[in-house]
C-alpha cells in the first residue's frame, strides 16, 4: 500500500506566507484591478476567500499574469526546505504539498522542484471555489487519497488549525 505524506506549504516548507507575497508582487506590477480588490478586502467589503477567487480568475484569464505566476512559483521553489528524512526510507510513497494558497501560482511549483510531489491548493473544484483550509483539507485528502489505497503515514504543518486532518495520520509534526 502506498504511504501518503502530506506537507503544508506556507510557513512550513517555506518560511513565509506565499499568498501575501503574491498579492504584494501583483500590486507592485501596478495591476489596477487587483489593487481595487485589495482595497475592498482591506475595508472589509470582501473576505479572504472571495479575494482568492477573484485573483485566481483574473490570473487564469490573462496570459501575462500566468507567465508572472510561473516566475513567482519558480522563485518560491528556491526557498523550499523539505525535511531531510522525507526521502530516506524505501517505502512506496506519494508526497503531497497542500496549501490554502491558490493554485493560480502553485500549479507551476512542481516544474521547479527536485522531487516528485503533487501540489494542491485552493482552486475551482466541480465549478465551486474551495479554499483548502482546515476541514476542506481533510475532505480533499479523504476524497482523493482513500484509505483503501493509501496509508496515511506522515503529515507536517506549522498550524494548529491543520490538526483536524493531521490527527488522521500515523505520525504528524507541528513545525515551530
């Protein structure tokens, strides 16, 4: 049976929050539409989830933003620090990097990593935008990696909010 390793991304594999960095990078590019929605978020007229949905739609509809997103992902890949023991054992395993950050830039990460990993993040699933956070991560794991095909072997995160899904794993760590 394939062993499943699920690793949180932001503040776990990289030392910062990539979503906030992405927003600042877009804003610096003088993307007026995104800047407008950042202002709406700041004054409380839209929530975090709605901002992610809007930015994801915007990026997917503009070729230059997709190019920008890929370059951003390449930059992120330089900061990834995998736990060294992750690749030491000889078990058949699947490594999944899971994040609440949007797939509009995460989808390019695997092109620049030195390992075989699946990367999943907040995105449109069955026509609905889903933020992979807390219980949504648990639902995603159970739906895409059923226990009859995977042994939930190892989970790593920096956040107590991820305990809802991490406690399903044989071994888990909260990175401090």
